């Protein structure tokens, strides 16, 4: 058909034209243009035709040759059909023609015809391009569909693999959990089996233990019964032995008393001209016999019945001996009285026979002692006022003990803890007092004063105060006074210089808290009755151990302490007392008088010199008292003090020497040499360790 030939020619011409040789942009589809659709639909102009007519065709027209113009005209005439031009394209062309119109009418008409042919020619090119675009779109859609299907396939595979991996992981976790359960079950079974075996073994051990415990209990019961029987036998033996020992002490006391009566009867020897040496010798032998029995009994434990029988026979013999002596003295006294009466009668008869005035002569003066005084007997008992003072102090001490009895007897753990804390807070600072520097001594004093004043103090890392208990103050005052006296009994007895720092603190506390001072005196008098001075008397029915304790001796298991240890303790307490009465706390109120000053020391010295001396005790206490307090008494009383010293030397020394045995002369000789040296120098030396002003500056 001719039309088809023209189409192919047109296509060939287009392919050979400049535009046919151009490279087309293949992004029209992205702009929303569907070229292939135009090939299958009625031909129509593109929406860009106006722009092509305005910008492209004018340039092409100018450069085209005449042949090309003619061929193009033919092509345009061949395609000039109304149906192929869409309405939009015509409107665009009309718009272009109107916009390009000029005054020249012929020229405008020519350009209008040329533009219509170019528009038609472009519509066919667009149709071809649409086919190409359609093919590319189909091919792209197929590729896109294939890619989408591939992606979906891959996603399905990935999901399948993921689900398979998840299932495998679940199976792995299930197998792992099953394995753990099995292992746990196995372990549990092993543990249960071990527990059953252990319980079985434990039951067997318990059964064996019960059996052995039963056997041991039987043995322990038998052993305890045997021990109780032995303890009962030992207790009965000890009670019997202690009873015999007390009986022996009582026998010895009575024998010594009878021996003193024998010694007292010796004063009739010169007057009655009797030989009493046989009685005295036998009395001494009997005393030595009983002393030997008691000494042997103390070494062997307890006296036997035979020892008691021998002692009773010795006592009876001593009584018979004293009775015989008294009868002998009575006969001698009667004989002497009869002779005196006969002599007096003879003198009266002789005086009557004489003539002349009767000459009266003065009777001779009574016998004088060494100091020009009458030889009067000294006292044995203490003065009534002193004894009353002593009893008042002991009663005050007893009332103080009753006041805190509830604290000491309490079974409450908190009360016991408070009691221990208070006791430590009261006693430990006193134990720390020695020859320390004055600043340290002031710290100790302030701590004790704060405790007694109700302020809290640190003790053992805890805060302690007497306000913790209603009986706290009474308890602390009693324990503090007891500790001061115990320091004198132990520390001062071993180190004489320690008396002064302990005494100055005690004196300062005494001044601020007078009740503590009274309790110190009460404890001192109870442990050392010679500080009163007071010589306790043996009362009928009193146990010998109690009497020895009243004298100041320590008795343990019915055994009295050695004399040297006894004198050492008494010396320490007297030295502490002598230091207290002369010292005052340097930081206290100097305007007030000493609560227990030197006047009490002068009273003690005068009273002890008015009492009969005791062998070994009086000389020791006088030496310790004068060595510590003699210098202060000398400065205070001056001439009166030296008169007292001369009285001791001339009148009291012979009395001490008369009652002191040869084995106990050490303390007497020491006292005698000390006073003789002081009389030669006319001065009592300052005691060693006395606190000077330099001590308080240190």
C-alpha cells in the first residue's frame, strides 16, 4: 500500500536526518510521558510542541537546504489530516502563531505553514519514541518484577533460614536445659545419697556417744561421790583440826596470861626476899612447850589429839604453878607483916623509954624516876574520847557500806557493769600515783575530784559517772578511801618516798570531800589500830583468829602472817598517815585550815607515849612517824617537841628496852640511834622524797 511505503521512507528520512542521528534521552518515562501509548492511540501533539515550535524549528528552518524543505513539505502534506492533530496541540500552535505574528503578512503566513508541517513531523517521531519507551518500560517492568520476585524469594529463604535457625536454637536450648536438669538431678541424687549415708553414720555416732556418755556419767557420778566423801572427811578433819588449833591458841593465851602473872609476882622477890626463879623457869618452860606444839602443828597442818592433851596438861601445871606461887607469896607476905608488926612494937617500946624532947624528922620523898618524876604506871587502854571518836568513824563506815549494799548485791548484769566501771574509775587513778611529776599528779587529782563531783570521766574507753546509780557516790567514796589506805599498806611499805604524792592527793580530796577523809581514817584504824592509838583487848569467847585480825595481822587458813611482813605493812600505813597530816594540796584554798593537821599528829604522839609500849611494834611505829613527820612537828612546836624527844629518850626508852627480847632489838636500836643523832644536831632532817616547789614546777 502506498501509505505504508511513505511511512517507511519517512522513517528512513528521519533516521538519516540530523535529529535521527541524535542520541535520545531515555528519562522521559520518569517525567510521566508514555510514548508507547501514543502509538496505539490517536496521534496527538506533545505538551512540549509549543516549546519546540518556539525554540527549535526557527533555527532548523534557517539552516535547511531547499531540497530538504520541499521534501519536508511533501511529508507534511501527506500527513496533513485533521484527525492526527489533537486539540491541545492546535491550541498550542495557535498560541505560537499569535505570539510570533509580525506586521509583514506574507512572511507570517509562510512561517505558519512551515510550523504545521514540523509539528506533524514531530508527532510521528514521538510515536516512534513512544514505542521505544514502551518497550523499555515493559523491559524495565519485567526486570523490576523479576527483581521483586527474586527479592521476595530471597526474603522467603532468609525467613525460612531464620525460622530454621530459631528452631535449631530452641532445640539446642532445650537439649542444654535437659542436660542441666539431668546433671542437677544426678547431683541431687548423689547429695541425697550422701546425706542418707551421713545421717546413718551420725545416728551410729550418736548411739555410740550416748553409750559412752552413759558410761562416763556413771564413772563421773562414782568419782563425784568419792570426792564428796573425801571432801566431807577432809572438812570434818579440818574442822576438828581447826577446833584443836583454836583450843591450842586459847590454851596458849591463857598460859601467856599466867606467865605474865608469874612475871608480875617477881616484884615481890626483893621485898619478901624469896627465891622465885624456879617458878619463873618452869613457867617459861611450859610457855615454850606450848609454843613448840603450836609451831609443829602449823607446819604439819593441824594438831593431833595427843598435842591437845599435852597442852592441856601444861596449862593445868601452869595453873598449879601459879597457885603454888601465890600461896608462897601469901605465906611470905604474912610472915613479913608479922615481922614488921614485931619491929614496930619494939620501936614503940624503945621510944617510950627514951627521955628528952622528941625529934620529928621528915619522911623521905618517894622514889624518883630517871627524869625526876614519880615512877607511875602508864595506861594500857586508850582515852575515852579517843575511843569514842574511833567508834564513830567505824559506825560511819558501816553505814556507808549499808548505803550501797543494793549495788554490790545486785544480780543485774547492768548493775554489775556499773559497779565495775565505778570501782575502776575510783581505784585506777590512785594506783597511778607514785613519784610522778606534779603536772601528772594534778591530772590524777582532777580526775578523782570530777568523779566525786558527779562529772563524767573517761575510764577504760567509756564515760563513767556516779550519777549512773543512786548508790554510786557512796560506793565510789568508800572504794576510794579503801584504795588510799591499801596504797599505804602496799606501795608505801615497799617505797617510802611514795607516801608524799599519795598523801598530798588524799589531803586535797579530804579537804574538798570531808566524808572521804573520815572513811580513810576508818579504814586506817581498822587495818592499823595503832594509828588511833588503840590496843585491842582479848575478850572472853573471842576466837584467836579474830583477835589477831583486830591487832592488824593477816590470817589465812588459820595461819598468821610473819612478824616482819606485819611490821612492814604497819610501817607503810603510819608513814602515809604522818605524810597526810603535814601536807596540803598546793592548788587548794590556803585560807582554810587543814582538815586533819599536825595537831592530830601531836595528839597521837602524846597518847602513844602515855601507853605501855608493845614489843617491836611501838619502836617501829615511833621511828617511822618521827622520820616522816618529825621535821614538821619540830617547826610547829619547837621547844615542846624537844621536851617530848627527851622524854622518849630518858623515860620511854627504858620501858621499850625492858619488854624487848634480844632477837627484836633491831627496831629499838634504829629508833634510839635516830633520836640520839637528832639531839646531837638539834634538828630533825627533812624526810627523803618530800615534795618541794621544784616538784610542782616539773
